[in-house]
C-alpha cells in the first residue's frame, strides 16, 4: 500500500520479548511465598562451656608481726620467810590479797610455712613488757589478833618468749578463716624491783633482779581475714603458760633474818593479739 512503512523483523522480536520478560518476573514473584515457606531455618548451636575456676594458691613461706595485750595470773608466791610465818605458832596467817599482775603490752613476730589450705606452722619471738605485781598478807606474830602485822609485796615481771607453733585452718568462708593451734618453747622470765614492806615495823626487804629460762607452751584460736591474695589480718587469742619466776638474792632489813629468794609459781596469761601475715607465694 502506498505510504505504508514496512515493519522490520527485529522490531517484532524485541516487542515480543518485553512482555515475556515481564510475565516471567511476575510468575517468580508470585512463587516466592511458596518457596520461602519451604526454607528450613537451622539456628546456630552454641555449646556451653562452664567457667574454669581459678585455683587458689596455697603453700609457701610467710612473715607475721603482731601487737597485743596480756592479762596475767599466777598460782602463788612462796619463800622460806613466808613459810616461817605460816608455821609460826598462833600466827593466824592469811592472804588479804593473794596478788595479781597487771596487764601489759606485747610485741612479736615470726616466720612460718603454709603447708596447704589446712595446715601451717611458724616460729615466733615475743617480748612481753613489764607487768606490775602487788600482794598483801596479814598475821599476828602469836600476839594480839587486834594488832596484826602486814606485809605488802610489790614487783615487776617481763618475759622474752620463743615458741614453735602449729595451726589448723578450719576452712575459708567469705574471705575469713578460723583457726586453732598450739605452741611449745621457752620463756626467759625476769622479776625486778621486788620489795617486801612491813609498815608495822617500817622495814623493807628487797631482792635483786633475776632472770631464768622456763618451759613454756600456748594454746591459740583466732580468725584470719584476707585483705589481698597475700596479706591476711590475724585476730587471735592465746592462753600462754610461762613456768615459774623468782627474785634474786634478798637483802633483808635485819641481817639476823636472811631470806631465800621469792618464787612466783605457775605464771600464765590470757593474751589478745592483732597482726598481719604476708605470704610470698
């Protein structure tokens, strides 16, 4: 036909491809929900690994230092002069005040080894400061009971104490470890400034200072509080038995009546201590 432009074969193929492509896309979109439903989701599997406990370090050397307060006692004061008075006919001897030692301070330190979390031991040296003594007796010399004679005794006592100790730690609870222990060793007991004053006769017998070594032992109980991995606050109690103590030679006011030394029998003490232990492990 006149004026009609012929259509090329390429254009016809192109115009047919576009609708076909669009139809394929629509079919794919329509099929997606069905295909998505067929997808199985496998969540990742996480394996629980329990935390590995950090081992607590036990064993090794430690140093300790402490201060404390003594509460001292004894079983009795004895001498030949006291026995003479007791045995004097009609003396009616009695102790008005059997005597006591006052409290005193102490300071000590030592080195020890921790065998494991249950057992440890240490060696300590302790200086126990002067403790003042006072006692009073009364007797009547076989005369008028209404006019008794009295003797007032005064002295001081100190000790240098060496102990080898063993302890059982009873388990740690919230950083606190109770313990018990025992120790054995020796004590250098010093009696000084002894006076025997008889106010009725206004005479004073004095005695020289004297030191002697005695077998000593102690029982311990306390609580350790962990401050760091290496430092422990130690709060403790000790019952300490120190043996005997005695004066030196007595210088009597009357040379015709010499006296043997005075003996303080069975010295012991209830001690409270606060200190620090430092482990090197």
